[in-house]
C-alpha cells in the first residue's frame, strides 16, 4: 500500500514486495522442501552442539565457549531470513511491511557483524593456544572470554543501529519491489528516492571496520600460527596443531568468501537468480555447515558424544 504524503503527489511506500524465487514456478515446491530441510537441520545441529557443550564438562574451555556462541548466532542468523522466505512460498502477495523489513535487516546485520567479530576472537584463541601455550590459561581467562563475546554482540548492535538510523531517514516513494528473498541494505538503497550517499558511505566504512579489519586480524593471527607450527620438530605435533585450526580456518574461509561475493554482487545491483541462490548459501547453508565443520574431525566432540551415549545407556 502507498500513502499520500502531505496531500501532494508524493507517495510513501508502506510495504515491499519480495520477489524471492517466484520466477521459478515449476520448482517452487522442490525449493521449499530443500530450504525447509536445510533450515531444520541448521536448527537441530546447532542446538544439539550447544546442548552437548553445555552438558559435557570436558568441553568447558574457551574454544568451545566461543563455538557454542557461534552456534547460537547461526541459529539467530538463519532465523532472521529463512522463516519469511519459506512462508512466502505459499503467499500470492509476497510482501513485507516497512517495519518488518527494517527489523529483519536489523537482526540480520547485528548477527552478521557479531559473527565476524566472534570469528576474530576465535582466531585469537587459536593464536594464544599455539603461540603461547604456557600462558594460555591466563591469557584466555573465563572473564576475558566473556568480554570478547560481549564485545562481539555490542559491535553488531552498534553497526546495525547506525544502519537502521540511516534507513529510517530514507524516503521510499516507489517502486517497492525487492529482487531478493529478504531485506538487505544495498537493495533498500537502490529503491530509495532520496540521496543515498551517506548510506553508501556508512556501509563502506562499516565494511572496512568489521569485515576488512577483522579479516586482516585473522590473517595475521594465522601467519603467526603457521610460523609457530613450522617450528615444531615432530610431525605428529605439527599435525595436531594444524588440526586444531583447520576447522576454524575452513569456516572463516567459507564465511568471508561467500559474503564478499554476495556483497560485491549486491553493490553492483545484483538481482539475478544466481545472486539469490548465492545468498541462500551465505545466509542459510553456511550456518548449517558450521557445526559439521567443527565436529566431523574433532576428537573431543566425538568423545563427548560417546560419553553422552554411555551415560544415557547407563541411566
């Protein structure tokens, strides 16, 4: 619906149309089933990992404390977009109100930035464990770990709040069609009928601070980790040290490569079908893969599962 503003000819958009995957009418049912299964597996695996870490005292370490928070963020991250996307498969009018759109982007942006900061904290944790093993317990104290996670959430809130204030200053007078399955900042800037220079500048600054800077810190941490690993004389010791970092490095690589690709596509006005499917990988698939990446080759997780099964059988 569009409202007249001030009795003039300028209209105000009160809702947006999310096209989603409506240009694939023949496979909509298949897409719905696939996306629903991915969403359910994401919730199940991440929630299961949180419960396992919470129940097993052997996993009460900084590494798994960060991992449980990562799983919680992934649950919030995928829930900010997937339910609306799934519900739109059954809607003739795939609409979202302006308030709903801003709330969706606020949650999505908050968790996205927080997850980037948390992955940086996890990289520092691996750096402290391998490069300063004797000081690890004092460097990564429980209090410091809590503060690192708290600052990750606060950074996400700061970034998303500043963007939300920018969105609320924009005027939308039509068109109101978003060529996507969720509300994202680049698409909203394109639809605005007012000057978006400040919004684009803010988005670029926040990207430099919370994406590029975090990525740079992670790269430096792993350069130091590689140097320390190469100094280990035994092949078994090097392999063990590398395995402790392989999962996190894989998750970081997937997170940043996919987000950079999606961001560049959105910045160039990317609204093609390929861009939307790439966004599905970025927003839905990666949160499902993270618990698998951290669990499949993790001996401590496997041992915790065995202990849990043993205790269940005993009870």
